[in-house]
C-alpha cells in the first residue's frame, strides 16, 4: 500500500461515514462519478493539454481510479452531510485537495506545468461539479 495509504484511508473514512449516515448509495454514486470524471480529467489534463505529468510517465490507472473515486465520494458526502451548501462546497474542495496535494509535495508523484492558481481553480471546478450534480439529482438544490 505504501505511498497510497492516504487514498485508501480516505476511501475507508468515506465508506464509514456513508454507512452511519445511511447514504451508501450516495457514496457509490460519488465513487462512480469521481472515477468516471477523473479518468476524463486525467486524459485531458495529461494527454491533451499537458497540465501535469507523472514521475514514471504514463497514467497510473490504479491510483487514478482510487484517488478520483475518493474525490467524488468526499464531494458527494459533504454536500449531503453538511447542511449549509457553501460550507459543504468548501469542505468537499479542501479535504481532497489536502489529501492529495500535501503528500505529493514530499512524494513528487506528479508535477504541474501550470501556475498554482490554475491548479487550485481546477480542483474547485472539479469538486463543485461533482457536488452540483448530486445536489441537482437528489433534489437538494442550491
């Protein structure tokens, strides 16, 4: 498991929260949406516009599937679990950003070819799009 233990731990935490809040279907939806959306984001970001690349080259699909799945699950759980929509957006944005970017500062698993503000804006757009989709589909609204 090694350097990917944060991803695995995050998925376990999301699963536990989903179990106790009885929102397992939302967890699975978020996991699926995050994985599907993440693969698309990875393909465009790495292959098409080359905003970042991975240390070993190529796309580490196994890590991408778990990482983006977790991002989607966290975004979905935050929007359903936190009553204030603005705070839910912020939590769904900050938690995945911190879980992935802070360890990467040390591990250097990937590197960006864009300014930091673009990276942060991309994280915000990505997580809020996961959350907005769930809010609309669940009828919670904004």
